C-alpha cells in the first residue's frame, strides 16, 4: 500500500515536469547530471571523481553541486582550496571529493537551482557543472543526463519495499546509461535499446599493502560488494559489520567496532575510503587501519565523444 502511494506521487511529480507545469531552470553553464534510480550502491562518488579527472585533463574547470547528504550545517556552503570544513559540516561524499581534488570548487546546497545561479554570477569561470545525485532533481535542465545502474542490484520494487526511487521504466530520461559492478539483465537491455550504454572498469587497491587480515566494516549502499572486493584482494576477513549508508560513526558505533576487534583478537580493520574519512582520529591512531581505494574508468571512446560535446 505504501509503495503504491509512493509510486503515485512519483508518477504525478514526473508528469507535471513532463508537461512543463513545474519550471525547469536552464543554466548558462553546461550541466552534466549523475544519478541513480536506486537509493545508492551504484558507485556514484567514484564516477563523479572520474568525470572530474576527464574535465581537468582537458583543462576545463568543473564545479560540483551537491546537497551534502547527512551534513550538520544549513544553508549554502562553498568549498574551495582555502576551505577547512569538517566532514560533519558538508557530508561524506563532498568531503571525499574535496580531499581528492582540493583545487575543484564544490557548492553544498539542497536548493540546487540557487547553487547554479550562484555559479553563474561567480567571479570564477566554470566550464561545466557536475550535478551530483541529480537524476530525480528535475528542476534543472541538464545537457547530459547520466544514469548509473549496478548490475548486482534488484530493480523489482519501489521504496519502501525495494530500493527503487522511481520505476525502472524511467530509465528513458537518461542520455546515457552507465553499468557498474556488472552488466544488465535481459529486461534492462530491452529498456535501454535506444539509449547509449557503457560499462565501467573498476580497479581496487589497499591504502596499506602490508595488511591482509582483520575485521571489515562499512556504511555504504552496497556493503556486499565491498566484502566481495576484499575477497578479490585476498584479504582474510575474520568478521564484518554492516552499517547504514552514510553512517556517521558515533561513539556507540565505534564501541561496536572496538568490541568486535577485541572479540576476534584483531588490531587491523578494513573499510571503504568514504567511511575512512569519517572515522575519529583517535580510533585510526589506535588501530592498524586500511581503506580500499576504488578507481573507475570507461574504455569506450564513444562515451568521451558524448561528454566532449560540453566543451
């Protein structure tokens, strides 16, 4: 019943956008949106990092716009090379992006149209806006609408029964579909027959190559995929803990992890890079931690021909 009500609301909302009842703002700066149909687990942050690399290699200046999910602050925040925000202030994903690319500006604002208008008036010239998690944020026109889909996820049901934010048929709004963590099933292939699609090539590495045994934990959208990665890296995971996506690692959560370390007689832990940046410094110094770095690329030249239309 709740899923049916949710589906009705989503359908009406999309219909009102389709008939232009809701206004869609068109920016003077080219916009490329990256998003999901699901609530997470597609590797969106690594893909945004990949796009930043693509644009900076062409000497373009991208601006990332994010709502900063889970942040403790309010209002608009501008992150640049001079900023010194805590992860709690801006959210884990923008924080990680800022650490990877300190020279790239990031605007945190849940009112993304306002963020786009700020960028247009900024003294700094931005060549392209990367709209992070923007597939459902239809109030902004995007020149390229990228949809990420994990081949390992179940796309049968809407929230709250399943993990879909909107019906899978809405894949048709995408300008191109990127399959991560495996290829699509036969039903998805039929849906994207007229939409360009590509697959990512994912590589993983350890922040500390000496560690090969310990406990593991993460708070991401697809924790099973992380554990599979540890197995591929020949890491002996004694025990593991799975937390909710965007876990904030409060003192009570840290106690759970420390309890498991003590129980298993381990001092080494493995986690994702996104989780690592949220861990208390005292906890990191106390144990032998290791995070897994994920790099994403696309080898098909046709993809680059698409994004090059923005420059």
